C-alpha cells in the first residue's frame, strides 16, 4: 500500500531561530538528535522550550511516528509513551499519523526501518554527504499492510527475535570472558610450575 493512503504526512516545525531551553517551558521539542538510528527515542532528554502560541499541528502524541528525513540513517520511531508536556516535532523530522483503522504506529515505524523501505530511500534520497528524503518520496513509499491482528503478531515476533539476539550477544560475551579467565589462570599455573622447575635446577 502506498504510504500516503495509510497515513497523513507533514513536515515538522520550522524553527525561525534557536530553540533555547526554558526551565518553565510549556512544550517539549523533539529534534533529530533525540531519535536514534535504531528507531528509538530518548524521551528523558527532550528539550523543554516556551512557545506562544503553540503550533498544534506539529504536536505528536501516542501512536504518531516521526521520520528522520535528513540523515545518514532514514529511520522512524513511534511515540509509545505518555509525555508530561505536549511535544513538538522539529524539522528535519517528519510527522506520520497512521489511520488507526488500517495501520498501527508501531508497525509503521517497524516497516519503515526494514530493508525494503531502506533500499527505497537509498534510491530516492537526494544529496551526497547529507542525504534527504522528500515528502513526496515518503508519500510514495510502498509498504505491506496486513490486518491489525497480523501487524501485532509481527511486532511481537520481532520483539522476541530482538530479545533472542541480545541474549545471544550476552552469552557470547560471557563465554568469551570465561575462556579468557581460564586461559589467564592456566598461564599463571604454568608460569608457577616453570618457576618451580627452574628453582629445582
């Protein structure tokens, strides 16, 4: 399905100047630096700013997706946690609001981060050192959209696969550490035995 059929897409807020932190600000600024290349958001580090009036069309909430349109990594992340203040998505982030009857935000972010979509961005991105995906290119992205139940199952399996990979990495590190310690211990024992043999001679 063409992405423009499954969600609304708009560019993020254009800041006319520097977004200065404000201790008693009335809004959070969600910026490119807050969205990691792996599709996660560090919500604890969002900058608090003051804007009056608040440009509501740029606010993002639960289920919305933000897309890194100008970056070495064209990844997407879903807003999946309640925020203490309204959050404003700032360019070069783009805001994707999926039709909840067709597409979940979590599945949309997952689909964008997969190889078929990433290959499409590689082919359609503009620029060399700092690539950019235009709004029209994003609208024309084709993604597979199964039923909502299937989307949820896919996300569950993907999460389990990620957990399995993390556990395998941890196991590999522990195995490596165990072998290292065994070799150090063996080397120490052999060195001690060699010293004893030398003393006897």
